[in-house]
C-alpha cells in the first residue's frame, strides 16, 4: 500500500539558489567592470560590487575550494554545484597578499554571511588598479541553469540577494 501512495506524491521541485552580497557596497553589472575578462563574461555569469568596507563574507552556503596564494580571490562550491569566484579588486595579485587577512582555507564549510577575508580597503585604493570586486559563477557556461541578477543598486553583506540561480 505504501508504494502505491508514493506514486501520487509530487516530485520534489529543485529550488533556486540565491547568492547574497559578499560585501557592503554598490552593485554594478559585470559589463561595467574595467577588465574585459570579467566584463565580457569570459569567466562566467555574475555581478560586481564596489566595496564600501573591507569585510567580505560568504554569499552562499558551501565549501571553500580555493584561496589564491595572493589572498585576492576565493573560490566557493555552493550546495547547488555552482562554482563561485570572488575576485577582490583588479590587478590585486601584484599586491602579493598585502592588505588581505583570510579567515578560511580550502575544505572549510561556510554558511551565508560567514567571514571570508578582511581587506584593508585604503591600502587597496592606493596600491591596486581598482577596488571593484567581480563575483562570477565560473561553471555557468556548462550548465543549463538560468542566472538572474538583482536590480538593487546597493548591497548589504550576507543580506541583499544579488543573484538567483535556477535549475
């Protein structure tokens, strides 16, 4: 009897994954990032932010899969399989980790809003080409998911939804 009843249950619908702002600041379209690799979406779909402070948090629940040796970029594998890259500033690899204090390491499980890295934003403003921070889904080209970016112009770290990924 139990098997017969299961036939009538609706299949679970896959839920959309939301990604929140990883930092407080202005939200801008990826096409406005002054770097063609990001602006032309060569790295994947995404959005960018111009930070107003240096506290970066996880935009999703997932696992840290990469922390660049120069501490300027963090990769997260979200629960839905999205591979998210947070690239803090442009040409920041040249800073060799100066101005970055990373709070996570590969293999760490993170939740939305959990601290990833503290950045000395004044140091970045002085020494990097730009503080704009692209947030891209690096495996978006190979997926059948849809990506919808927010219309919001300002984001609060761990709170404002900046992108919705739908299976």
